[in-house]
C-alpha cells in the first residue's frame, strides 16, 4: 500500500485490492461464517491464478481513510503503473482539491 500526504496535509492511500471477499478471515464467530470463509479460502488460489492470467485488478484510492475512487486495470504490471501514476498525480496536487486561479 502506498501512502502519500498531499500539499494540504491530506493522507492518501492507493493500492491494489488483494482480498476481494468481504470481511476478515480471522473474524469468524459462528459456524455459518466459518463455512463461508472456508469456501472463500478454497476459491482464493483460483482467483489469484485468474489475476495472473489477465483478470482486472481493482485499484483503490482512499483519502483520509475513506474510499474516493476505484479503477479496474487489466494486468499486474499495468495496475502497478496506474498506482504510481495516481500517486504522481496526488503529489503534484492534481487531486488535492486545492486550485490556484
């Protein structure tokens, strides 16, 4: 996860979404959630293989801990380049909300 502070002091996080399933793996409180979690864990290797074969990655953009954008990018290398492009845009002040006229 890349973390950057813009010109206004706002903290930005830009990252690829690695775990596409809802919730936390270690937060199971009853049998139903345990079964659902086991199914997700069983499917995760196939999901990762699909990502390696060209399925789109979700690039998530957060501002001060709140999600402000999500983009789909095909390919691991292209998604990494897109994360770097977004970070450069934030560092240049393009997404900060501070505009000088």
